[in-house]
C-alpha cells in the first residue's frame, strides 16, 4: 500500500510540475522547446518535490478523514427550509452585482442568441433550449413593455435563483453526509463572496445554466455510485434523469459528458443496473427519450439549421495555421494550395495562438464537406512533418486551462484590456449603473491584468488552480481505492476533454471546477457520510425533506 501511495504521488507530482514548468514557459514565450534538455531537468526536479509534497498532503487528508464524525452535525429535519434559506442568502449576496450593471451582463454569445429569436432563424451552433429561453424572454418582454432591459433582467433573476438553488443543494448534501457545520458555512461563504460566482450569476451565457445542471448531475452521480441502494429509489432516479437531460440540452458538449459518465457509472455498478431494471427504464425515459425527441422532431418543427462543422475542427485548424505561420517556407506547393482550398490565406495570416476564431472565420465548409479525406490526409501529412509545431499549438491553445498563474486573456484586446470576464451590456440592452463603486471594482477585475496578478488572486480566479486541485483529489481517490467516490469524478475528465478540444479557453468553460471544488474537498476530508452503508443511507435520505 505504501508503494502504491508513492507511485500515485509521483504521477501527481509530475503532472503538477508539468503544469507549472511548461505553463510558465508557454505563458512567457508562447512556445515550449521540447528539445531543450534543461526543460526536462526542471520538470523532473519539480516533479520529485511535488511527489513528496503530495505524499504528505495525502497522509494529512487520511488522518483528517479517519477522525470519527459527530452525530450533532447530522441534520434530521428542515431540509427544504435550509435550502430556501441558503438560496435567499446567496441571492441577496449576488444582488449588488446585478445592481452594479443592470439589467445584467449581456455579452459573449447573448447577442447572437437573441438575434436568432428576433429573426426566427435558429441554428444548432448554440443550445436551442437556451436560445429560446434567453431570446424569448428578451424579445417577448420587449413586446409587452417596449423595453429590452425587462427581459434581460428577468432572465438574470431567474438564473441567479437557479444557480443559488444548485449551490444550496450542494450545501444540503454536505449536511446529509455529516460534513461539519463549520465547513458547510465556509463553503456557503465561498459561493456567496466569490467574484466568479457573483459575476457569472448575472451573466447571460449558456454556460451558467449548463454548469448548474451539471452540478446537479454530479450530485446524483455521487449518490448513485456511493450508495448502492440509491438505484432502488424511483424518485431519486427520476431526478437523476432530469439532471442528465438538462445537462445535455444546455450545452452542445453536454451529451458527450453525460453519456461517457453514465458509461463509467454503469461499468462500476453493473449489478445495480440489473437489479433495478424498472428504475433504469424510468431514468432512460426521463433523460434519453426526451433528448432524442428534442434533437429530432422538435428541431425539425423549429427548422433548426445545423451548426458549423468548424467548431469540431478547432484543434486541427489551429495546428495547420501555426505551421503556415511559422513554417510556411517548408510547405510544398501542393500542400499550400490544398490548405488554401480549405482556409482562406487572409484567415491563416490572422492566426492567434490562444483562439481559433480568426482561422475558423476563413474556413470553407463546402470544400471540407466535399473533400473530407483530403483534409484528413493534409492534416496528418503536416503533422508528421511538424510534430512539435502541432504539440505547441495544442499546448498554447489550452495553457490557460491548466497553468495556475495564467491570465485568461484569449482575445488580447488591442487597447491593452484583458478579457478575463466580458463585463458589459451589449445591444439591445442598455447599461444602468446603480452602484458605481462596485461597478469600477468588477470592471477592473475583468479587464485589468495587473489586478488579476494580485497576491493569491489565482486562488479565486484561476481555472488552472481549480483544475489542479481537482486533479490532485482525483488521484487521491484512485490511490486509496475509493472507487465509489472516484467513479463520479470522471465527469471532470470528460468535461475537460471537451474544453481542450474547443476553440479557446475561457473561465465560463471551466465553471464546474470552480463550483464543485468545495464538494470534492468535502468528499476527501469527510468520506464516511458519502460512503454510507446502503440500508442506513437510503432510509436516511427518504426521511429528509431536503432531497435535491
């Protein structure tokens, strides 16, 4: 067992060391020299130090987790009241953020989604459910009141309530799992005061509702995996199915995350699926069947146009564009001609290491659809000739997700402003500032890179830091053979894979790592309540009024 602990500590140490050593070099120079021996020396030295730190950190977690729990911390009644109280408290804590930029942050893809509803031309580029909700409220209430701000404000308030309800579910689940009261209060304070939670609670982007649904899905995945009798709870499985359905419809990468996570859960709990076939059927009836109807007959009835295939080609397009930018002299005439057939040269010239949008804008869909095989062969041929360029393209395009000290600045505005958070109200909304001091603070935090470099600011703002902590706990569960807790953790792996294959890294893509970390830490520090005996646990859950 001790050897196993050291092996996993070494793996974790090397991963953490790579994030820091490679991330620092990429952040400073936009490239990583994989032929430099000094890099590997630094990586090995940092990895050895990281392994020792992780070993003793995990030993400390073992010691804390081994302490007996206190029955006084187990709530027996009033679950719904506690959840309503938490929801109201979080809403009040976030309300100043809404007043700082009323009617709420209307940015990112919000304008495009509203435009689809206004023009009656829906596409699958953005989740249709979110397009109809956001655009429908904005355009519908404008028709009733003559004011676009009314619809945006109503959407912001509804989203704040939903996200607060999701966080209250996390706190209540911790209470049911006998997590000490002081830890629960600390987690609640993090949700209430975190700038990331405050800003995104009022932001009209699809990622917020998606992350709230994904958080519910994660909660039910833990219950299903850790409590072997949960599969016998019909109501619980129906709620599990509803959470899976919402996760799939509120973002286009949701189906991949849900289906892969269900595959892991199904493999780890094969006997439970077989023993509770009726409940499995109920789960599928709530989750899969409505999704197939939604993407089939509903899409056809709404005349939803398919999204662009270039979204799925972000990584290969960036890799070939980097070859064109830095190694164009080595390209043969036929390769250059083939590349120009798929992507306009003007777009290739606009290549940015951290975002694929400029290259995608010059992508020729028709040429790709007609010559998919030629595109694949070209990508493989250029990759074989320039492997390090391909590796660097992927690393620099994703470094903001895994380097803890990276500044999320993918767009890199020409005026010097950063792009951590798009703090503005785009048309058709009209910005109203009722708390100018708080508005100035949020604006500085969103656009001033110096503010983001403040000491320990990365602990609150960095996606890379939250990813690193989650990865360390993932390996901890694996090293201790806590497979019941490990199985639902695969949701983070599948979520990350869909993000790394995307066009760029933004904070909104990584919200799950921010919002789920207090719960994952509780699972590591206080595992007994999460790994309860099936009979006792199921009876306990059914007595609660605070079921999710």
